[in-house]
C-alpha cells in the first residue's frame, strides 16, 4: 500500500499522479476462504479490516452485490454522535466515536471526521424531560452531552430561530460537542484499501444467491453470481437486504425495510456551523465541506425495497427546516435520494451469532448505522473471529426479542437516530 | 454598458421595450425577451463567474437549464436575494441586480485562482490523501479553509417575503416540453378532447423552434407553424399551457411534480401573486418531450470564457439577436454545428468551422456552409486567452493519427459540438429502463414501468420531420387515438455525429487539462486518475472525482465521463451503465416544495372549544401534540409556581374547573364492540355494565404500555373510549389496524369523536354543589351516581354524557357536551361556582394533582419500555382471557424479572429540593464512571398539599427498595432521596367518595 501523505502527494504531483496504485485490487473469488462477509458497506468492509488487523484473519473476502459503499454507507447524512440513553447503546456508539477520532490516522485515509457538534433541539416539556434524562445518563456514563438554554443554542448555531413566536419554540437543546460528520465514501474506501492491503479480497458485482449448510446445520459456503465459495464463517452485513440474505440460510429476521430519504441543497458558502437535529419538528441538517446543506428526516411509512420514496416526505422535511430556518426558503434542492433501512422492533441493531453455526449478522441499524460503522465493525469482527460476542455487542442479540430484554432507544427518547 | 454585440436585426426580443439591470453594479442594457445571459453577451460581457475548485474564469457555456458556469446571485429587493441562478434561465427584468460568485476580492481579480496554480496537487480526491497531520488541524484549520474556498454563492440570511403555493391537478395527458415534439403531441392529444397539460421550462413555448430560422414545416416558416400551434392550443378549453414550468420529479403512479416560476420575470409583480407554484399532477399518460443536451468537446483549456456550445451560439444569434463573438470558430464532430455555423455566417459574423471528422466522413451538411472557412480532419490542441478566449490552436490529424502543423485560429468565441445526449432524466426517474444506442452514443428510453412515452430528441430522434411525426403519434396514442400525421420539413435537418472522448493531442495526456464537468472542475485526467486508483464503477468515479455532482448534475458532462471510463476499461458503455438519475431535474426552491406550510400553517394549531375563554382569562398556553392547552391561569403578580399552588389548593379545598376537551375520544360501536375492547385492552370488558366506566391500559404487541384512558359503556353495543391527548391518532390507527388486518370478522366501527365532545372537568369537594342546580334529569347523589359511573342526560337542557371520574384524587365530574355548547355550560358553571371559589386550572395543576395521587401520565411516567406490572398495575392484566394485544410478549422471561424498573415515589431527604424530571438515580455516588444507573425521575412537582416536593421515578427493583436512600443527579452533583410508594396524598383514595383523605408522606 502506498502511504498517503503530503509528501507522497507532492511527489506524485511532480509525476502527474501516474504512480498511484489501485486503492483496492479487483480479484476474482477464490474457491474457499476462512471467512466471508456479505455486504461491502462501511460495516462489512470495516469488519473485514478488523478481522485482518486485530484477529489475523486475512484469507477472507467481502462479497458485494454492486459497488462497495453503494448502499446506506453512501446514502446517509453522515451524522456521528454517541449521546444515547441506555448503557448498552452508549457503550456501542461511544466505542465508535472513539474509533472515529483516530480513524483517518488508523486508515491513512482522510475520512474528514469533523467534530462540529450535534445540537438536538427541545420544543416542548416532554423533549426537555427526555433530553435531560439523556444528558444525565451520558454524564454518568462519561459521555459528553450538555444542556443549553435557547440563547446558548443560538450562540452555538447562529442561524437558529429561537423566537417565541414560531409554532414550536425552542425550549433548550442538548449538545454533544464531540459529535459531527464524516465523509461517508471515504470511510468505505479507507476500510477497503486498508483491508485489501492486508490481503482481504474485495469482490464487487458478486451477489450471493445461496448459503449452504452442512449436515450439522453449520454453514459450508455460498453460491454467488461469480461462482461458489467454501467457507465456515459468514458475516452478513447487508443493511436493507439483510432479511433476504438471511433467508438464504433459512433464518427469518425480525426486520422491516423502509425507504429513508435525504436531500442536499446547492452548495453555498459556509452558513451552518454544526449538525442540528429536531425531533419534534422532525428534521436534521448540516453543511457539507462542499457547501451543500445536507438534510434528512424520518422514513417513509411503508415497507419497501425501492430506493425511491414519496415527495411528501421531502415536503415535510423541508417544512420543518424552513420553520426553524425561514431564511432558507430561497435555497434550492439540488439532489434527493433514498436508501433502504432495516428496522428492528426496538430500533436497536442486532450484532451477533445466529441460530445457524458459523453465521453471524450485523443489521437492524435503521436510520442510524453510519455513525456506528467503526464500532460496529470492530465488535462484529471480534464476534466472527472468536465465535463469541465482544462485551459491547453482547446485549445486542437476536435472542432479545424472545426474552424481552429490549434496548428501545426510540421508545425511550422518541429521537430519530 | 452599450449593447456592443447586439445584431442589428433578428431575434424574438422586443426591441421596442428596452430595460436595464445591473451586473456587479454596472448597468446592462437589454430588451424584453432577453435572458440575463443573452443580455450580458449583447453587452460584450464574457467573464461571468469563477469555477468551484480552481476559481478559473468562466463564461456562458449554454443557453438553457444545463448551464454549469454562469451562476449568479440575483437580488430582487430586500429579502429577495438568492444564489446560484443560471444566467441562461433568468429573464432579463428591469431593476434586477445580478452578481457573479465565488471570488474575492472581485470577479476580475480573484485570490482563489491560486488554486489553479496548485492544480497539479489539487487533483481529484487529493484531500483524501492529506490534511491528516496533525490531527487537531483538521477541525481547526484545514476544514475551515476548505469550506471557505468551497461553496458557490452566499446563502440568504433574511426571511423570504415571497409566497409559494401548491396546485394539485389531474389530466389525461401531461406533455413535458413544448418543443416541436411536445407541441405536436399536445395538439394530437388535444384534438381528441383529452384534458392536456403542456409544460415547458422556458419563458416561451417552442423549444428549438424558437431559434429555427431556416426550416419550413408544411410549407410555412417554422416560426409561423409555431405561432399557429400555440394559438390553436391556447384556444382550447381542454388544454392548460404552462410556460416557465419545469417538470422536475417523476414519482410513482404517474405523479409528476412541476414548479412554475410565476413572478421572477416581472419587474413589479402584483402583490397577491405567489413567487412559484408547485404543480402536483396525476396524469393518466405522460408524454416526455424534453429534448437533448449538446456535449462540449474535451481539449486542453476548453473552458475559457467565450467558449460555448455550438447550438448555443445559434440560439444567441437567432433567438436573441446577439453575436456571442464577432469571430467565431466552431469545432464539431457532427452535422448539427453546420447549421449553427451557417446561421452565424448569415448574421454577418466571421465564421470558421473545424470538423474533427475526416473529410470523407462529412455528408450533406457540407453544403450548408458554402463560403465558410472549413477545416476537416483537424484536432484542437488548446486555446489561448485568459478572461476571454483569443484563439484556438488547431492541427490536422492524418488517418493514422499523426498530428500535423499547428495553427492558431484567432477568435473571440468558439462553438463546440460533441454530439447530443437525450434528456432521459424523467424517464429514468419513472424507473424505466434505459437502453444504449451505439449509433447515437447515448442512452435512450427502453422499457417503461409507468404510463409514459418519450418522443423527439429525448428519444434519440433528431430529424425535425421525424420529431414532429413521432410527437404527433405519441400524443395521439397517449389520448387513446391512433391518429398519425406526416410533416413535410424543408430543408432536412443535419443529423449525425461521431462520438469523440478527448480530442487527439500530442501533449502528455496526464497533463492536459481538458474539462468535462466545468462547474466542479473535473478534467479527463481526473477520470483517468480515478480509474488508475481502482474506481471503476461509474458511481465510484462520480463520487471520487465529483463529476456530475454540481448544480447542473452533469447534463453536459456525464456522457463524456462515461465515454472515458469505457475507453480506459475497454468495456462498452452499456456494461458500465450510468449513474442514477435522481430528482430534481434542475434545482428546486425549498419554498416551492413547502408551499403554504409556513408560520401559522406549518402545523395546524388545534384549539379546544374553551380556548378563547381561557385566553380572555389570562391563561398561559403550552403545546401538547398539535393542541395548544391552557397551562396555568396566573393572576396579577403571580408566577407559574404561585398560580399552580393557588389552583391546586382550590381543587383540594373547594372546586376547580378544567378544560379536558383535548383528551382523545373514540366511539366504538357495533355488536362486537365489547369483544373488540376485550382483545385490545389487557383487562376485562365483557361484563362492564352500561352506565359504568373502567380505566384501561392499552398495550402494543410488545407488551409495553402504549396509552391509557377511561372507557365508558354507554349501551351494550356502544363504548365511549378516551385516550391521552397526544395518543388519540395513533390509538385510532392501532384499532383500525387490528380491525382491518387481524379481526376483519368483528362487526365494529371505531370513530374519532374528539372534536365532537367538549369535556369540562369539575373537580373538588364542592363539585356536586356547583353542578347539581344545572342538571335536571340525572340523580347526582353518591348512591345513585357513584365514582366511575356514567349517565346520559341534560345539563341546562343540553344533552350530556356525564362521567363521575377523577384524575385529581378529588370527587369530580367530567361533563361531555357538544363542542358548540361548551362555553355556555362552562360559563354557567363558573357563575354557579363563584360562591365556592371555583377556580379555573391548567395542565400544570392537573399534573401536580394527579402526581400527588400517584396517577401516571403515559409518555411521561412511561416511555414505551414499561409494563403494567412495572407501574404496579399488574393486577389489571387479565389472567383468564385467552388473548389480548401484548399477551404473548408479557410472557417473555425478561418481562417478569424482579430487577425491572418499577414506578416508585421519591422524597428528597432535605425536604426542599425539587428534583429535575429526567434526572438519573444511583445507589452509590462514589463509584467510578461509568456508573450503574438504577433509573430516572419521571415526574417531579412542588406539592402544596404535601407541603414539600414529591417525585415519581422508575427504579430498578424499586418496590423492594421502599425506604432505601438513593442519590439523584442535580445540575451540580447529587441529592439524596428516599424511596416511597408512588402515592403521596390520600393513598387510599377516599376523597373521590367525598371522604377526607390523609397525607401519608408529608
């Protein structure tokens, strides 16, 4: 792997950039691997990276149906935060944020993690109660999150409208200063490049069409559009299509898939300093390094595998944004798109073993998976390598829907994440 | 500026109507009918902006929606300034102030141009490779610097005074695009009597016919045919014509969304007009006639101001009467530019035409340019000039690719034509499958998914006669007619081109800066660099280089990038595919999308029938779901605390009156109503007698508490169900979900009656004294009308459902009357209550009173993770019923663990500290972080009745911790609190029966 640095960049500039190698190879699949990851998004590629880096498993492959990063890794609004309520979630997302903080150096790839702060607005007494519950819980868990008055929120985010005359006046806000955004594609490419350099085969345009199991029920391999592959370990990280992939192994997942839309405005000069989320008014917004306002909200109401949602969702999202920022009505929507998110009954992920020996799953991230990428990938790799969960993902079992030990962040906070 | 480049005659502009606007402060002369772009060119302005990344000087490239370069800030007055407007689409309007963007200190002298000098370093994706050290510099230094350099215009910072509206419409045939194909389609469809909408993004309908000065259609000049067509259509009542209207999104079920620019072109619009109107159209059939976009050619420095598309030169000459240059060099790989060159020549301009095709490949188009200097088999090696092009460097290329002697052709304008890309955006958005036509080097519509058809250039048809016939047939077919019509067009349209990726050059291709995406400054070598680094998917190339991601979304550049990818990978284009066409087609104003949903109309405010009375009596309101509820009624000098103390005292000692109308109400009727409730709720309903009420906790499938409320049985087949204020819509949806999907056999109707019934809660020891004189036909005596009973009768002669219920712990009634009568009844009660000190109270007092009694509020004391047993209400869950919603989940092992969080009371040990709602609870404050949290405070109030603050909390294993001391977070640390049962006042509940209770914990 050719190291990236200012020096190498300058030296390549002298060479008209002819010397840069491929960031990852384009191998054909081998007949067998020690482990196979299905799904080449940030979670799957990250898992491959940590399997190779931390667990010495390098004879592995990532199988991607299309192009890596083409699913939700490349379709999200890139928000990163860890101010979750429950201990289990807080530990998982904080693990991720800590990894984010060193990820560019770790991968030698600038993922542009920008700790610009995530501000969550409270618009009613219920929001205030809920956010204070979060702030206190985070404090006792050692996670930064602070309560701001409306004036303090305005000082942190000057475009914010804190007039008492708006429909849902701002009553305060919770701020996680360590939260922010990152460049989503760079995370995918950085993990791919890092994993590839350690020998991981990243195989694109390779859809898994069957999962084979032996007489003891354990997995033995997969069929793909590029041939059959033998393996004793399969990690599924296929976001919106996880239920379909798991169905190939005969496992029915407690997942529903919904379209989730987002949009960007035309690029403008810096006008929005942080990430801002409002659950009651229901939208979130930040500004990308290119200058686009990046805007999102909730899922469409109907389950679907179509990456196209209805305009009415966009309309409601922009209603909310323009209510909070009336100066933006003359801005223009440049591009809108959708992704398919997989949602569990308690809106927390499933990361762990499955009833099938050798089959592991990392799914159910709903609308909040991107921020967890490094942490999720890291503990998923641990689970696959050791056939037992890392303490951080131990609570996120598939079994919890049977036992009732749910981790219901959305119910507890009604906060989009 | 004088109109130095206005041609003496020609064009569709109105020379009798001159006007002025300013560009960067300088006056620009224009005529009605000009765009800002055509007026700037008429005034000799070439430099219109700076590019995104390298801040290179840029001019006007196109004449339409695909413009990547000339993006301007437009100022129409205070609050009406917005960035990134395409000069080619903004109509010249008197008084406009337009300004170029993305430069400092000025357009002419831009410090940002240093990026251009650094371009050998600032290649595609360079930022992924650096700015990583030292780590802290990213947030503090690198990123702010990148951000300041990026972006284009400046975001508006003032509220927008303009209005936007939505219009919903249905039609038989929607025709998108009013060029020759769309006009023919609309006419054919309209003839059948079908309801037709014809929309076009331009100010004038006509498309390419607006600059067609040579062709004759059916023997008439094209302009005449156009005028007739427009007049015909305008005269028909079944046709709606929408100029200045862009169809930007094609959604499911033939839902097409268009935005109409209503006032931007008016110097002094009528104040009642909206700025834009968003049309949401459901069309039985859609005819897409959106034309094609011309491709520029890629060669070194092909981006200098003055270099534009060949057809754009033709448009400026023919439609606007403007010479974009006096000495024009056309460079083409196809036939259409010959017509452009001929028209420029006819306008008296000095014209040279360079064709990259060998002489032998040139067809009949050659005849069009008699007398024009014509170089064939030539390539372009570069351009000269900086803020305006001054020449093109050309050289002949032999059959085996040898480049001959170079010549510089002096020019002040160049017209490039690299062929045409059909505008398949809407088709692709409709989920139709594209197919690649090698002969056209372009994707065209393949198989359809929705009811649409593409006609004309957007379907790959470029000959005018064929376009008209195809349009006509398409329009007819869309209107279920088989009418066909042929059109005679003379002379024939010059068509056909040879696809070229990057013009041949003898320079090192790794160093040639041939621009593809002009706005984002993506060059051919950037695409090759991406491929070299392994970005082979077209989506990867797009994301790594940002090609096609600018405000024009790659309309002029995507095919070029795809072609280079195809060549580099040696794979045919169809195997590479194309990026997804995403809405919108062109950027859409947020205001248009949100329409009227602003200010008071953003979210409707629901007001209870007694809202006005409360407002007149000084109530302070709070938002609860969509409702605005009276929060408390302060008297002179009172703060909320004092008002609530007074209100509470009045209810406990005399009588209070409260507007409970916002409570959700659902009338559940039908022969199976009782069975339905028996399944929906965990407790038993079958034996509830008419005239009785029962409290119900509603669970979701997961077994957790979802809503609660009192349910009254009015008759054997009729229940009056109440819900929480915020929960009413979801409870009704939940009921309907079960009725329609799980138990369709049950004969039950569930009807929202929230608005029908006003609810007046009359609470306190003197409630009966106030109520009794107004009620004639209901015996209010405790024996005849006990707690949790319901009676129907009359109050003041008005029909009422009278509940004997209490959410305060006091003896009380809830008087349901029709909403229209609420105020009369309320005022009568207030008058009758005066001798008893009747006191109106708000939601805050209601909260305090219920908390003193330990009554929960779903959503505050529960959070979607709480079972009935957690609340101490496990006894409500029937053990005998075969099933109810949530039963199976309640049987899961974790649902009965002893360490579940249970509802308890908390009393601070100091007796004074008011705990914060949301505060967390620990057993030991000295433990290290992360601490073990036991639960949190759900409700906390200062209680006058108890003489101290009281709180409710969910605490792990709470019922086993009664009398333990725990520690609760405060803004500065912790405070100690004792765990008690969650009822602080009258725990036995005697007062509802008129017996004075006791205060156990004071």
